[in-house]
C-alpha cells in the first residue's frame, strides 16, 4: 500500500470509529420533511394541499413560490392585522420549553428590529389535548402554542413534528387574523437538543429550531426550495436528533420577513443583522419574548 493508500485507510478507520461511537451512544440522525406542517383553515375546508393532509412540519404550499415574484416566499404579504401579536402558552409546558419558543420569537424580532410579540401568560387549564381536532383551537380567541399528547386527532401523520394553522382576515385575505402552533408531543421529545436525550422511542427535536421555522409560517412565510436558498430556516426539511440544531436565519429569510413587516434601525442592514442573529441564537434567551429592547440594544452594540 502506498503512502496515499495508507493515509486513506487511516482516515477511513477514524471515520468508522466516530460512526460506531455515535451509534453506540444511542444518538440517531434523521432528516425529516417539513411539508404539510402548516396551512390556513380556509385551505383545509377548500381541500387544498396546505390543509389537513400534511407533512412533517405542518405548513403547506400556500403562498407565492415563484422566485421571480415580488411576494416570493410569502403566504400573507399583509402580515398580521395588528401588532404586536398577543399570545398565550400551554400551561403544561415547562419553563425551559417556553424560553426556547420565546428565543425563536426574539430571532424574528431582531430580523425586523420591531416588537412582533406580546406574551399574555399561560393559557390556564388549556393544552393541545383540550381541543377535539386540529382547527378548533383557532376558535378560542387566543393565539396559542400547545403541546399535543394525542396527535392522532389533529389528522396529521405521526412524523409531522409540529403544525402551524391560521385564519386569514376575511376583509383582507392577505392578512392573518389568528393562529396557533401545535407540537407533536406524542412522538417526539422537544427541548434543547444540546442537552436533552431521547425518551424511549421518542427522538430528540430541538425546539428552538422547530419554533423558528413554525414562527416563520405564523408570521406569513412559506417553505423555500433549498435550490433557491439552501440556508433558509424555511427549507422544508430538518435534521433531528441529539446535538442537532439549525436556529439561525439566512439573508433571504430576513429579506422576506422585512417585505411583510418592514425594518427599523440597524436591522435594515441585512448582512449585519444576519451576523448578529448567528451570534445570538446560542445565547441565553431573553426574559420574555416581545421585549424588543434587548434586540435593539444588541443591534446598537453590533454597530459600535
């Protein structure tokens, strides 16, 4: 065996050792599809593919998927009917999970330089199990984030990690009137993938990663083809498992969300904002989402 062959064999041995160690530790790596993870109630009742027949992360192909369009990547070009978006969280969610969801919210706030969310506290006595099906949660007058232990009644396949649903404003269908995000607690373990471990047959899913993706739908974005923007958080696939996270936004994500909500201050510098978010996503979360003061301070610090 020549020198090159010896080096190749040695490298292969190292790779195989790492692979065996990875499997022996019980960690598994899966790439899951996110198609079908979201959709409006109107689309479901009209029988479009963005509704009940879903995919892994819950949002459907509603919206503009033409890269040449001014509204490319948007399902609600008008955004929410009013800001900030008031929301409540499933009262059974651990504080660590709430913090990860709020950090994902903070990421989108930093992307716009604006306050997008207002936390109204826990939804006392209400979980995903409180609703008879997927869409009745939209009728409770609350924009909610819920854990579902009984995922079957949502009508979504067990492989779907989470689903975002919404009602459009009937007076202006380009705007969102109300929305919920439901998490598949029956088949997955949600939390910080850098910390938590699988639980029986339930694989680890990084909640901040999934929440950032689902909040993109919640705010008005659709899935993005990886061939167009491979770094987008809105690409319809995700690696799940211990130690696997994808929490940042691409420049395209920032540009598209700013098409809907505009931008303020230094957030309008997309390259700088993307760099800030890259640094921020692994830091401790803010005390509450909707506190844009923290993101504004961070933006100012980045310009110094």
